C-alpha cells in the first residue's frame, strides 16, 4: 500500500471521532448559553421592576391624578403597570403594588394628617412577582421572587393650592 492510501485510510477511520468531539463540546456550550440567557432574563426582570417603581414614585411626588383614576394611588398604579413591560398585569396591580406614605420626622409612622400633603415621604413597593427561569440550568426550576422599592419626598403644590 502506498503512503497516500495509508493516509486516506487513517482519515477515513477518524470520522466518528469528530462527531464525538462535537458532542462533547456542544453540551457544555449549550449549558453555558442557557445559563447566560437565564441570568440575563432575571437581571432584565429585576431592572424592569425597579424602573417601574421609580417611575411610579416620580409620578406620585407631583400629586397629579390621571383619568380614569379617581385618586393618587390609582394613578401611581397605572404608571407602574405602564412601565413594567407586562411583569405587573393591570388586574394584579392592587395586590402587587403597595403605596405607603411616611411622616418625614419619623419614617416609621404614617402621617396623621392628609398623607398626600407636601413634605411627606412616598414609597412604592412592587412585590409578589415570581420569575421562572427559561431552563432549569440556573439554580433550580423553582421561581425566583422579585421585590422592588423606591421612595421620594412629595412636592408641595404650587402656591399652596391643592391639585
């Protein structure tokens, strides 16, 4: 047998090893890709909730009420739902979004007078959201609970005139 035939025979016998090597590389690569996607999904969900809470507070400190809402709390919930990219459905906004007012002199006490007066602290909390991972590679298949909070001081109405 000539030297060229021996080289061809050895190459022909190595075709199966290429498939095995591809399988050995593909499995960890796919696990890494799914881990990256799951981590990105959780980070996106957390950032989105924090953004929605922040926008709710930014809207709430102005004291505006937007139709069809009849009070400031409902208007804040509408803004949170609009900025949550579907993570907070409108039907669950009343249970998932908590709005709390605090007296600025003692942040553990809710104000005795009107809560929406200027100078009080407004806190918007989003809770009760469970994010399921896309694949069970990251941690486990149990959902991850998400919570977001934001707070700021309410503005006084211009010229002391309530809205």
